[in-house]
C-alpha cells in the first residue's frame, strides 16, 4: 500500500513528521523524497498528465508486509504519514500511488483528486477517443461517464 504527496517546504514541521513516521516504520516499508526541479519543471504543466511539475518535492511512502493480519496496522501507518504532510501539501497525487481507498474508491473522484479538473477533462476526451469500450479499466481508471 502506498501514497505520495507533493510539497514545497522541507522545514522543521515536515522533517519532524518524516522522522516520527520513519522512526515507527516497519521492516520492509520505505519512504523517499524526490527533489524536483530541473528538466521536470521545464516541461509545461499542461503538456502531460503528471499532477504538479512545480512542486519542489514529492514524497513517496511505501507500506509493505506479507502477513494479512498486518493490513490494518500497515495501511494506517501509511495513511498517517501521508496525512502528517498534508498541512504543507500541494494539490494532486501521482495516480500510481492512489492505493485502495475503501469506501472512498469512487474512480471519478480519485482521478479528479490526482489530476485536477482540467487534466481530467483532457484524459476523459482521450479515453473516449482511444478506449471507448473501457478495455483498459483494471488500473486507476479514467471514467468516461
């Protein structure tokens, strides 16, 4: 189970949240911080579906485990880590990191949260044109309805 979050500041609050959660990280789980900028930020924002090329950092949080009895605990840790960074988070989330959100798993809302309205509108138009039967639906889907 994984989540990610874009943000601009790596100040005391963010570092404290990271240290707190990494200090409680279970074996096999991980977190990485990507310092963005450079070539990534020079691509126009509307050129791709990537959610936010202007964020200074992207944090990826990975919860891994092999025993199903640990599902609740490990998912809770990942979500807690993600939530701890929300005060400084920017909008958007990389679609591969959406995770299984239980009752919140409304495909349209997840896609809207990840891409924003303008990018989702473009993706829906592409989906209607190139995949009108929704053959490619087993991933984080772009609903056309």
